[in-house]
């Protein structure tokens, strides 16, 4: 038996279940799992896999712990703020189970390193929060023949599935093309219920353990949808796309590509550069508001519940979702500065106002977060 007496005691609740038993626990001990992201999804997933006795856990991240993370990223504590997420994660996981191996990869996952990193693991858990990395993880898993346990979260909704397993579909079979840049807001823009990644990340860990032990029915070919507000699960059947560019019999993608370009991130950055003169820095806006120059109109295009947190004095609240109905209240001859949380929605507002004939519109670069950080440090940041 590969298990020590201490391990027998630690995992005894597994061992007395015939579905797992000694053989299943030994398989877990000999298994390796790579988790992409030590954040919301990676936190509960890594902790439960460590507790379950997966022999080797790999973590990929390159971020530091921020105070805003602590609402949901339970790997980290208040004392870890500004620390490397991987340092914090390693400390937590080793404290939970010092008998397993923790391997950290502190670098952005990219086309140049993904195949090398993923090659050493039996399966991959996708805990990412952006489309370029999701497509990168999917394609790398297909090329290497490894299962991809997928999860995503936004506001009150989550999704879980297993891709590239048991001749099932891959992520591209479900989403052949990424959405246009800025079309799907991030959790930083739209928010996320703190407990939601706990639900979804735990489901990902469950699927991983089932695959490693070889028990139960996996989510391959199924997409599990979770609505936290209604506390309901729904399931969608997924089919393998016979024309999938990656996992079909005649794939057109046979090596990793430039995923930022594929998802339009590069084009979006170039567009932002082209619109550079239409941006205004927080310091310049502050000077302008304090000078006796021609007045300007500050437009806050966030939602009302966000404006309750903080707002630049003298702003006019016009949520982006209502701007088409409210634009007639504005004078196109006035000079306007639009702002939101980080500057994404306000750029959309700028484009819309330009199409309506507003020639003097600028976007507050970095949004109200930049204003609070640079101009008004007493303003709350969220």
C-alpha cells in the first residue's frame, strides 16, 4: 500500500467509501493537477484538492493580493495584502496538507510557455477570468490530450463543464468565437457574489476528483449553469463540433496562436491609442475644474447603486444603459467629460455621444478609481 499510517488516518473518510477506497486514494496521491489562477475559483478548488490528497498541485498566477480580493478569494488573508498570490497560496495549502507537493508557476500563461507548463500534469482546471487565457488553456489541453475542468462566474451566475475528455467537446465547440472586446464586463466592472466562486470552484474540484479516481459521470458533454439568486441548477447538452478548428478530425489550429489578437485585445488597445487625445487624465481634470475656464459637464455613466458609493462633485448621473433615452437632455455645444469605474463603459459612452454629434467629449482615463487614487485619496475605492 502506498499510504502511510498517517495518511490512512487523514483520508479515512475516503477509504471507507467503496467508490474511493485505498485504490482511489492511491490514485489521488499519484495524480497531478494544474490550477490556472489563484483567485476566486482557484481558492476553493485548490484547498479541497489539497485536503483530498492530490499528490501534486500546480498553481499558475502572477498577481499580488489586493484588498478587493478578500471578499471571495479565501486562500488569502488580510495579512497577505500586497504579497504574491502564489506565496500566500503556498503557505495556506502547505498548512492545510504538508504531505503534498505544491509547485508554483509565477508567470503569465502564454503561447510560449503553456505547453511546457501543462505537460507535467494529468488534468487542468481553468480558473481564469479573461477570454484570451480561456482559449489558450483550451487549445493547449486539446493539443496535449488533457482534460480541462472549466468554470466561470459573473454576478450571481456560474458555469461548470469538463472539456476535451472522453471524446467530448472542447471550449471552442461551445464558444467558437470570443465576444467583441468590452461586450462582456469583468467582475471588476459588474461585480460577483462573494460565495459564488466557492460554489463553482468546489464543483470544479469535485469533477477533478471524479476524473482522477475514475468514478461517477463527468460533466463532459454537459454545461452546468448555476443561478445563485434563484438557487437553481440547469443543464445544457453539448455536442462536439465536427468542424471545430481545434478538436475536430481536421483541425486548422495545430499550434498555439496569438490569443490576445484572436480575442481582439490588441485591436482594442490600438483603438484606445487612436482615441488617446480624447482621454483626459485625473490630474488634468482636477486642474480644469479648479480653473476659471469655460465650464464643462461631468457625466457619470455608472449605475445608480455605484454612484451611491462615491461620485465626483458636480457630476450628472446618466447610466450608460439609459444614455440613448437621456441624451436629449444634453447640449451638444457643451464640453463633456464622461467617466465610469475604470474607463471601459465611459469609452463606450464617448463613442455613442460622438455618433450623436457631440464633438467636445473626453473620457476620464482610469475612471473614478484613478480620480480617487490620484486626486482625492479620501474617496472610497471599490
